[in-house]
C-alpha cells in the first residue's frame, strides 16, 4: 500500500470519528445533518480513491464518483453558510440547498462532456462549479471575519478549513499534474482538518441546553404580538419575567435566556443559561434561533444582555440584538431585551439601533406613589415597614407583593381600631380602600399598559402641582403617625411563619411551603409557635437537607442554582431572625 | 518547575515541532521546488515568514491567546493578593472599565504604572453593588461584602445603586 493511500485511509477514519462526534455532541439537527452529509461524502470519496489506487474494489462508474466529488464541494459551501448564518430559519436554509441543484446535472453531463475525476479541476464548467463552491465558502468566511465581531474568531477557523481544502484540492492536483504524477482521484487530504475546523465551530456555537423542551409547532399568540425585538427599559428585569410567565400562561412557547438558571421553574416557561465563555453571545443567538425555528411565533426574554457584554464584548452583544431582531421578524416572534446593568455608553448604542423601547415602571416607586396619594409623605415609611416585616429589599419588590402589602395595611388598620375611632378611623379606612383599589389596578396592568407611561408616580406629581392641599395632606396628622406606629408594630408582630413561608415560596415556588412545613414538623413546632430561634434552626436544617439534594444533582448549572437558593433562604431567614431582636 | 520555565519549555517545543513540519514539507515537495528558483523563493519564503511570525508570537507569550488588551490598576495590597492567589477575582466599576472580554489577557499594573502580571480573564459578570455577596467579596480578597463596599467607596465613591463588574482572573506568570 502506498503512502498516499495510507494517508487517505487515515483521513477517512478521522472523518468517520468527527461525524460520530458531532452527531453525539451537537444540538442542531439541521446543522448536524449537513455536517454528516458533508463528512460522509468526503469519507466515501476518500475510501473509493484509496480502494481504486490499491485495486481492491472493482471499477466503479466514473460519473458516480464525480457526482460524489461535486457533492463534497457543494455540501462544504452549504455547511459553511449554515455555520455562519446559524440563526437562519428553515426558509433561508432551503435557499442554501439550491447549491445542490447543479450536482445531478453536472454528473449527468460528465460522460457526455468527457469530464473525469482526474481532470475535475480543469477549466471546464465542472471545474468552475467546484471552484465556485469553495470560493463561496471562503468569501463568506472572509466577509464574516470582517463584518461580524461576534463571529470573527469562528470565521478564522472556517477559513483555515476552506483554505486547507483549496490547497489540498485544486492546488495539490495542479502540483501533481505539474510533476507528471497521477492525482488522488477525488480524495482531499485536508478533509479531516477542514471537518475538524467545521466541527470546532459547530460545537463552539452550539445552543445552550433548553429545559423543559416543549412540543414543536405554532401555538396561540399572547398579549404582545409584535414580531420584533423590544427593549424593556427597567432597572431590574421584573416586567420582562412577569410578561414571560403571562405569555407562557396563554400557551405561547416561551424561553428565558439568562446568566443563571431561574430561581423558580415556572410551568410552561423554558429556560437556558449562559456558559461563562467568550462564545456566549453567538451561542445565545443560536439558542434563540433554534428555539424559534421549532416554535415560530414564540416569546423570548434575553435577561442578561449586560453579562453578554462582559463575556463576549459589547460589540458582540450589540450584534446579538440586531440578529435577534431579524430572527424575531422572520419567525413572527417577540424577543424582549433587558438593558439592566448596561453602562451609559452601551445604553446609548442600544438606543441607536432603533429598537422599540418600552420604559417600564419600578414597582417600589409606584407603590410608594400610590400610598402617598392616600397617606401622604409617610408612604415611604409605611412601605419600609412592610419590606422590613417581610425580609425583602425595596429593589426586590414586584407587583406580586401587592396582595401581601394590602394584607399588611389591613392588619395595621386593625391594630389601630382600638386606638383611633370615629371619623378618623372611618377616614383611614376610606384611604386604605382607595389605596388598595389603585394598588390592585396597578398590579393588574401588563407590560403593554405600563409602557404607555401612565404611572401613578407621574400622575401624583401632576396632581400635586394642580392642588394646593391634597386629601393625603389633610389626613397627615395624628392619625397618620398612629398608623405608621401600628405598621411598625405589625411588621414586628407579623407571624414569623408567614415571613418564612414567603421566603421559601420566593425561592422554591409553591413547593416551598411544603418544604417549610416539613422542617417545622421535624422540629416539632406548629406555625403559630415558631420564634426567632426556630427560624435559625429551620435555616440550618434547610441548608443541610437542600444541600444533600444539591449533592445528588449531576448537572453543574442545576447544582449551582440549588446552592444559590439555599444560600438565599438562609440569609433571608437570618435577616428576619435578626429583625426580631 | 517554575511557571515561567514551564511556559518557556512548552513554547519552545511548539516552535521545534513547527520547524520539523516546515522541513518535512520542503522535503516532501522537493521535486516541486526543483522546478525553479522563483517557486522556492515565493512559496518557501512565505512559509518561512509564517513560521517566524508564529515563533515571535509564541516566544512573547501571545499564542494562543493573543496580545494583552486593556489594563487594570491595582493597589500594592490588591496586586499581592492576586499574585499570592489569595484573591481570584477583581471588582471594578463597570463605567469606563477597559478590560477585554473573557478568554483574553489583560495587563495588571500597580497604580504607579509598573506592570506586575498578565491576567487571563476566566469569567466576568455584572451586578449591582447592593447585590454583592460575602462570597463575591471573599473571592476578591476581602472579608465581607461590607469591607469590599467600604474599600470601593473610598476609592471610587461607590453608591449602592452603582453597577460593578466582577472579573475572575488567573495570573499567567511574572512580568515581562
């Protein structure tokens, strides 16, 4: 067996290994299929070439082998286009497959025109097509390297692969002909190197794992129907996540892409979390596009654009926004971008992209504004009492806390009933009901209504300008001071079980209450009996129990998520216990 | 073995293998190059140029991660904590931060301007200053989040609403 046959056979083995490797590791069926077809065609041509050189196989029809050789070149171009335009949806994918159309025609014409495998790269239509395929692949990689900050590194490896194919294909054939040697009859010695480069790029741009997977197919449209990328301008992504839950609730395919796994897995919402590497931006694009390709009309929230900026650089993160806009429009879907934690310059650049920009209200600010309409300037004090009582930070308050706030105010008024009577008590009750009504209507507003900008904080400032004395100011007297004192007392006496329950439910969802009751049963206490020392015990026991749960989880991201939940529960319970001292 | 010696050995080995490939290539194509001086000059010259270029990058430590971009300034204490691997992360205000993205190398300098290390950025994330945890602070070489905030407040006039970037870094050896 001569040296070239050995090298070709080694290459064939490498092709087979790469094919199997990507088939096992990849998460993009379309791309994997294209890669498999490309690798298989190289593999078959290589095996045939070696077998023919060694005289092992009987003669095979030349036009069949020529057809396979055409296939290797066309599929190389298709594969490279697929890797660069990975977010392309099926409609665009189909366009790249038009490159396959000339293949059977040229294979059919080969015997008529006298084209052979050995003379494939000569100046004929056949040679022109082969060079055109490699030229398209090389041209796209060069363009991507210069035009796309996000794809530049990957374009380098793609160009290495394509140049290797060109050197070992047409150029090497020319050299062998020049030296009067017989060419390798279709086999390309650089095929394993090229396939390795393509596989590297395919794996580095693979989508993040999405869990849970939902059945494919278009489903109902939700409240936000715009097929576009929309920026939800809020300090922390609260409305974005709430809207995702609402859209999932209306049976719309919904995905949240974030740095960390979600604290609570909401039913119907799929999630994907970033791997902390420089390819995070591109992988985010492929994740979203693959999701929307399987679920057109879906809803996606990109929660941590700022983290993409520090992982992959802002230019790449900005390109993510642009590409996701195209994906959203092509698939009739909605993509929400959260600019939380972007720097000023990054925000300006994002605004320069002319994406729909929806300003979102801050729940804490609006709640204080609503309370101020009824209770005057002491609203902040009331709100702080509520936050202290529930062990939550002001910035963590969402509209989900409105019901708890109403209960809290109601208890404060009940406390006051023994102290304040007559018209003052009646007035407070009226104010409470007015505040509750506005709070409820505010909490019921979705992102679309909030984006219109009619926020309580804006309305109250306008009202203050128009009226010299407001109703709130009228009541800002002794009764108010008593209400604030009562609220402080309520925050101190709020049942510890309720506070602990909120902490567990916040971190673990509805199952959290069950976990808390299990812990209570273990320490032999009833909900109404627990005191601050019990809270510390519960915090310790929950840390141990949930910690052992985290230990048996094999998925690193899930393990990290559970550990974060445990830590958060422990810290908040300790905070509540400290507040009782 | 000292880290720098090991890096030098690996780079030299890489360079040697590259040279072997180059010689093997010339030997394999010896008949092709016999056809004329011009071919040898152009192709051989180009390949040799690439080898010299790669060698330069390898010997200056710029392969495989490229040249360092950006720089971070440290106090003497901070720098020592990083070099002694007591600290593994760096917390900086996000505004005007000139650090590159993950996987790249950044120059670490003392505030006096002296470069003392090159740091590979292994991970990065942004967070509100108020969300910093004790664990974040310990990774950065501080006892608690409060200590870290206090240090940052005196240095950069931090406010709780500010955004900070946490970079997990690894020192790549001594100064060059």
